[in-house]
C-alpha cells in the first residue's frame, strides 16, 4: 500500500487555506484557524479517525465565518480524495452511532466516488461557541462534495448544541476510520465493480 497522504493549498482573495493529511496516522492534529470551535471539531476528526491532520487557515472574516469554514471544508475534502487515490483494498463504507451524554449522532458513508450529502441536524442557538451553527451542516456538505463521499449524517437525540456538533464530527471520524481500513484479502483491488472510485 502506497503512502496515503496529501497536501493541498487554496489561495483566493477571501481565504488562504493549507491542509496536510495522513490517513495512516495516529490522530495527531495541528489545527490553526481563527475559529476556536472549528479547531475543536477538526481535532475530533483527527483523534477519532486516527488521521494526522494539519490545517492552517486565514482570511477575511469581516463578513462572517462562512468563507473561511467553507474553504477549510473544501480543501480538507480535496485532501481526503487525493489521499484515498484509487482506494485499492479499502473497505469503502463505514457507519457508526456515537453517544455524547444526552446526544446520539449517526454517520453512514461511502467513499465510492459519488458525492451526495444528507445532513439532518437542528441546532437551538445561532452560535456554537464562536461558530455559526448553520455552518456545521455546510461544512459537512462541502467536505462530502470535494471528498467525493456519499454522506448521511443525523442527530438521533440531543439537547446541547455543542454536544451535537462534537458527536457528529466524532461519528464522521469513526465512520471514515472504518471505511479507510485496507482488507488484506482484496488489497490490490479497487472496491467497485466499475473498476474505479476516483473518477
């Protein structure tokens, strides 16, 4: 199995984002964005997905957090797609239900190359820490699109918005961890009858 790593930069008039990703890491995170809650959620993704993730993001936040959060999701998704490559030998699909106190989050996903996101989550407050709550959904949608992931994510139970967001990212991490495992029985095979998951 070749190194499953990627490094992507996105430099626009609105944001400057750089991501490095190692799918076979140990859960190390070096996250540097100006949004504390986004940093916290990305740390969960690394830790529970056993991926090493480095994110550096800056940009004009005078109109709000939308552009910066969106572009981090875009670049992280692109990095995932690049690191997966042909996906030879991967299990490809994963699903997990994660509890966090009163909250229960479910994520099911398929790395089969057909991006589609169904995110069913409702937050009570407009902000989770310093992160607009509607951007949790949007991050997952653009991450799914750019990572070419079929993603279903929902909150099955919950009251605390912080718990909902954190449980979602932990569930995403664990589902990705399942899907990215290489099955030695088919280690040389692309996991699709079409012969590709990268196009």
